[in-house]
């Protein structure tokens, strides 16, 4: 018997994209008015990539208030708890696209499974990125023959330019590491042992651990714990469920074990974290 999923509103791309493909794009401007969906705390099952061209926009991403300035892109990853802080939402000009990982072409384009900060673009690349967003909007709007393939190719180029200026840890590693990160993002709740990931990739746990540690500096177990702690923090701050219900949802059979696990990795109990986090963020605008 599993516990009910805690109540953080989660949007699927099918509910916000009218095109029938796992992709959408919006041109942003003050004339749009505020987006009620973005103003409320939520998360997605898809990636969202925004470009700010004029002004600034401020968002709460998990536990950080992030300001995106003109000439910067921000990638929001699936599962990341998100809320637009400014009433006008996105600054004075820009774009926002939404897409799923499987919409990308099977090329050497790697999407991060963990949060990154805003990516600043030098002027030359900013012009390229703006052109790509414009072409994406054109193809998405006109829907001429082969428009889906055109969207996929333009999107691949856009992600490559994003990676060019992102932090080094967002860059692609060996295929085994990429696949491990994908599995971790999907199964961290129910797969809590390195051997479960190794088995899914048909390698030994020792080999998987060696590759992961070589390229990230952390063991597989450390990554699993880190991801489970992140989700626990998200739920403790944003969900209404009790600590016991959150522990159950995260596959801890006893709340005492969850308390020990959380304190071991954060230095405080779940109850103390919830109290401090909610006190810290309670002054944020709705």
C-alpha cells in the first residue's frame, strides 16, 4: 500500500500545449499580463527554457530566488518546484519554450537532470539564440509540412548553445553516466540501492560506481541520497502532508528512519527544516 502523492501541483505538457506534440513556445511581453499558472507554486513533468531579452524576471526555483537578466537563459528541469515572483512574470521581452526529453532528436544533446543557474550569453551567441527562438515560434505557429522535424533540429541547436555557456558539470559525460542520471531522475524514490541502477544498465555495481565517481567526484550512493534529500526538502517546504506521510511517500517504512536519514545529510531534523524553511519563505509574495 503506497501513500498518496503529496499535493504540489504538477503540470503535464499535454495540459498546456494545444499542438498535439510535446513542445510549445510563447513569445513573452508585458502585454500578456500575468500568467496565473506561473504565479502559483507548481512543478512540471517537462523541461522549460526561458530567454530574457529586456528587463529582468525573478523566480523561486526550489529554495533559491533567481533573477534572470536580459541576455540570459534559464532552464527549469522536470520536478523542480517553481513560482514566478514578479506580477508581470517574465520581464519586458523574451521567449519561453516547453518540451519533453524524448522530443529531442537522438543526437549527442544532453539535458541536465539537476538545477543550474541562469546562463549568460555573449552578444554573438545571443543573436543566434534569439534567431533560433524566432524560427521555433514560426514553425510552431505555421505548422507547415515537416514542422515537427524542424522544431527538433532548431531545439537541438538551442540546447547546444545553452551547454556552451553553462557550468562545466552540465556537459555530457560517457553514455553510462548519462543513462544513470536519467534513471536516477525517474526512479530515485523506489530504487535506493546502487545495484538496482547497475542491473538496469547490465553492468556491475562496482563498475557503475567507478564511472560515476570518476566523472562527478561522488559515489552512486551519495547521488541517490542527495536526490532523495532534495525531494524531501521540496515536500517539507511546499506540501501539506505530514512528515510521516512524506516519509512513506519516499519509501521509508518508519518515520524514525526518515528522521535519522534526513538529519545525517542535513544536520537538522525534518521538522526543524520545515519550520525554518517555511518561516524563511513565508514573506515571499503569493
